[in-house]
């Protein structure tokens, strides 16, 4: 049966889209059929990591939510675009359902809202129509309708936090919500960990604080920043410490 | 009180509403939340499936589901196999963008005396 994995953080800019793109690409590389949906309707971004730009985006999640197309029509096979086409050579395939980057489309969703039931049906339709093994949901930071829905339907939730006091507080809120919604598997990922923390000590401290397992401690990396979300880091630099942490997440998700 | 009576009375005390929002899950008791989450995840359920989840008889499960239909949380449809229940989601509401926002932004760069009488949001 297909698994739904949501990637969330209470605050913005923690690395949700980067982690989602990397983990999902690694699953495709292993031969799984993977879907990635950008539910960050108000500030979409993950399409950039998959090399999809506005002109190539004929249809988006927005079109589905307005009843203009079936959700699978807004799915793009991006396997040939990432990591110099490496994924397509080895694998099952990776499909991206982007959110529109057009100002008018974003404004319309903000102004008019949308049919939440349609979004929920869309997740299941994607799994069925594309024959997915995994559906990854990239989310908007904070708690709103889409994020609560995605948490409620997830088999596995990854909450990302940085070593920042604001993240620490917000994460407590999200962990609490995930517990209430009885998500079967909950993992924390520490991203942009500064080098003055010893990774194991940090992991231990975070696990104690939230009573939840830490799947990875990803260092703050100039190399990641330098790639500027223009490709999938772990495909480009498989031996980099950041990529090794991504592999820890992949192993835990696969075992769940 | 058994599980059926507990969920039943919780449903009775809840306000009728125009559809269910994912945020409503947080306000429910664990057993009712589990039931609503299950229906959201599955897309649609029969009374038999709900009965198994909640551990009540199919007749009691149907009563609970019908109670949720009455409150506007679910909708039901008759099929060959019997009644099938789905979440009736509330539409995500659009945001009121404060009426004066564009002119307020404009005011930072140049005076715009004409938007004086634009409405209450301005001096709020
Ligand atoms: N480990 C890291 N080291 C350095 N920079 C990183 C790291 N992880 C992510 N970044 C950078 O941080 C920025 C934000 O990353 P990303 O877009 O993945 O975050 P996000 O949580 O999806 O943001 P948003 O909340 O806006 O959706 C990007 O510029 C990315 O390159
Ligand atoms: Mg993002």
C-alpha cells in the first residue's frame, strides 16, 4: 500500500522543500514510484529544485482545485530533469504536482479559498492514477487547513527544525498536534545545525525535549546554499555529509 | 458509559456546522477524532468499517455516522452496498485583504489624499 509522508515545520525557511526533494529523489532512485505535491499554495517553491519553470508549468494544483483538470494532469514527470537525469536511468519515476507561481493564481486562492475535500480526494487519486509507492507532501509553514489535513492523513510526518529558540517553541506545538492526530510515525529532522553543537549531543537533547526520534542532524552547509535550490543536492554530491544525513531519513522512512 | 453512548452524547452536544474543517479535529475527543480522521484518510466508509474501528455494532455505528451527517460533518450516499459516508469539508475561506492595504502601501512612498474616505480599515 502507498505511504503518505508529510514534511512540515512550524516556521518558514527550515529546509522543508530541500529535504522533501532530496528524500523523494532518493526513493525514485531506488526504483519506487514517487509523487511530490506542493501544497504550499501561497508560497510555492519546490518546483525550482526539480528544474520546472513557469513556462513549462502548463497546469498546476490550482487548476485541479478550480475544477479545470484532473489532478494527474497537473503531474509532471521530473525524473529526467534532476541530478543530470540520473533518476530516470535507474528508476521508477518521480512526479511533481506544483502549485502555480502566477501572482493571479496565488491571489485567487487567498481571496476565494478552495474546496478542502477536493484536495483530500486529490491525494488519493494521485496515488491511484499514478500507481505511487510514496506520496510526499511539501507544506506551508505553520498550522493551517492544508497542513492539518496533510498531517491527519499521513502515515509518517517529518518535522524540521533549526537550532533556533523560535523553532524550538514552534516545534513543540506541531509535535503536540501530531500526537493528537495520532500520526503513526513521527520523526524530527534538525537542519542547518551549527557546528558548535556536537551532533549526537544535539540529537539527544532534542529527543529528550520532544520525546520523538531525530532522523537526521543536517549541518548548516555552504555547499547546499551554493546550489541555490537549483538541483537535488544528494544526487549531485552523494558522498557529502549532508547527503549521508538524507540517507538516514530515507532508511527510516523506508523501514516505517 | 460505554463507548457508543460517549461518542453519541458528544455528537449531540456539538453545534451544527456548514461542513467540517481539519482544524475541528483538534477539538474532538480522542475516539471521535479517531473516527473522523479515519473517514478523512479513507475517503469514504461504510457503517460496517466504522463499526470495526470504533468497536460498536454496525447499527450503532450507523447511528453515530447519521448523527455526524446531521451536524454537517459528513454526507452520505446510498449505493448498492448500502450507505457510504464521506467527510463534508467546509470550504477553506478566502482571506479578507484589508480594504486599505494597497493605498496604505502607496502612502509610504507618496501622499495619496484621495484615499482618505476609503473606509474603516485605514485608521483602525
Ligand atoms: N543544510 C542547509 N545548509 C545551508 N542552507 C540550507 C540548508 N538547507 C536548506 N538551506 C537553504 O535554506 C533555504 C530555504 O530552504 P527551503 O526552501 O528548502 O526551506 P522551506 O522550509 O521549504 O522554506 P518555506 O518555509 O519558505 O517553504 C534555501 O535557500 C536552501 O538552499
Ligand atoms: Mg518550501
